[in-house]
C-alpha cells in the first residue's frame, strides 16, 4: 500500500491507494497524516468529483517499518523542546541542556543509550556518510579539527540542536556549519 515516504517535520506524506466514499479506487492520492490523528483526505474519483474520505493512521502505520516510526517518534519528541534554554553541561530538556546533553536525553527518553559528550557520541554508533543521513541520525561539527557540537537530523536539510545560551534549542539548516561526521544509532 505504501509507495514512498517523504520527509516532513511533524507528519509524513504517503502516496497510497484510497477507497473513496462511493467505493471507487483512486491511485496515488496523496494524504498528509500526523502520527496520532485522524485526517481528511481528498481523493479524485474517475469523474473528477472530489470525495472526502476519513482515514485513520492505524492501517497505514502497520505498513511502515518499525525503524521509520522510531525515527519519526524520536524527531517529534526532540521538536517538543525547541526554544528551551541552552546550559553548558546541562542535560535537562526543559531547564537547559548543552548540545550533547540534549541529544543524549532525547535518545535516552526514546530507549537508546548514547555517551554523554559530542566527541564520545561521534566515536560510538555506526559511522555513515553525510550524504546518506536520515531522520534521527546525529550530525557533528568541529572547531580546529576537534568535534565540539552535535545535532539531530530532522529531515528536509534541517537539524535541531542546543546551540548557544543566546539561541537555546533551535532548528537550523544542517549546513549552517560544515558537518564533519554523521553517526547512526537507529539501525
């Protein structure tokens, strides 16, 4: 049923076959589905009359891999803390975290143990090519050849990270600095 998945921050777009209200089948109708909601989908019947079809995510989610859902859950969880403070050495997602404290806490709360510092996080996990990054992978940045920053890739060329006391936890283009390494903890 699922033909492709594109990155969208808090929801995903699935091209699928839909049954419209009058029982007709519409091929490749695109629907936007949030992970825990019921959405309306507009499907075109052969007579080109739009029909509103109610969908629940349950049947479609069963077709998506468990890893894709885990990645989506992890990214959506990380996004909840956008705008919260940066505190050097911090690991609190609400009261303040530094970059590696943020990534460690997000992964921990999703059942994945990773090291505390950005350098140690970069040494662990599976090293991957930056061109092959996927939602939920960690991206690392350096200063003078030493890794000093980490963020979580959220898709669409964006990363969320705890950056500075001035900006806090924020979303930026993943190339806002030159990425030097990417690591995958979600297989």
